[in-house]
C-alpha cells in the first residue's frame, strides 16, 4: 500500500507532498501502517471539500494505492476526521516517508 498526502492552501498556496510506501517499511512497521490505515477508516469515508467562508483554508488531498486500485479523498483542516489526523501524524513521524514541495 502507498499513501500520498498533499497539503495545500493557506495564504502562500504552497503544496507539501508526503508519500509513504509500505514496501519501504520493515514487515512489523508495514503491518502497523496497515492497521493504522484501517483504524482511520479512509475506505469508508466520503470526502468533504466545502471551503465556504474560508478562502485560506488548509486543504488535504489524500490518495492511496492498494492492490492495483487507487482512490482519493479531499478534506479541509476542519473536516479532517480525527482518525485520519492520527494516521497522518504517524506517517509524518516515519523516517521512510518521502517529502517534496509542489510549486
């Protein structure tokens, strides 16, 4: 499984991209990644991209690839579910993640 998170918006409009591929993780960590992904419930969520009244809102584009399938969801900072927020915090703490800036 591969998770790709694009965070953008705000005044500067810079988009930060974070990617984590389970194939780059030791087996135990890959299993933990899968468990945290399942706990976040992304597969069962519907996206929310309403930014009405918030012109500088932070936006999240969360994509994942699993078993040849790809899916993406979009959230604002305010609509980001707590379980997903915890998953992203875990991913941000991984040394194996790949980060870049999209201009």
